[in-house]
C-alpha cells in the first residue's frame, strides 16, 4: 500500500541539515472586486511596512494575471509567526482583511532550500538583491 501522507516529523528528519525554517504564507483574494481593494490599498501598504519594520514580514506583493499585464487584486505575503493561530491573527489585523475587501487563507511553509544574493557597492552605496 502506498503512503498518501507524510508526517511533519518525517519531513523534518528527511530534510537533514537543511535550513528547516518555519514561515507562514498568507494568500489574499478580493471579496467584491477591485474597487474596495484599491480603496484600502494605502492603509494595507502602511500596515505591511509596519510589520516589516517589526521583523514580521518576510516578503509580500501582488499576483499578476497569467499574461502578466493586469492585477485583479490577489496577493500573497510571507510572515514570521510562532504558530498557525498566531499567523492567522497577524493576517486578520491587515486593514484589507479587517474591512472585508479581501479574504485570506494561511498556510504553513517550511523553507529548506534557496537563497538570496545581496550586493553592496561601496563606490556608490547602492545595494541590489537578486
């Protein structure tokens, strides 16, 4: 018989010496079209910047349409939290969600692989992230 699910402990064990850093991904979608989303966008962005300053936000941004030409109001953000319940509480505090302009779901996400390249040029003081 083939196993259809693997426990969290099995995944962590199989991940060996990888990063094994727990984050939470918040998927957010409009509940009543783009107009309410645009109305709440300034408050939402201010909130996102605040939780970034607090060290909660890892990354955030919109999802383009499949042709990469438009935005229908969908987005995603990755946060640090102590549990799924804590992550849900953080997501619920977003003005976009509090107002009902968007609904959200939260999924736990274990980061094992990947990386960022940060380049700092001393001559002009510019930093780039790849």
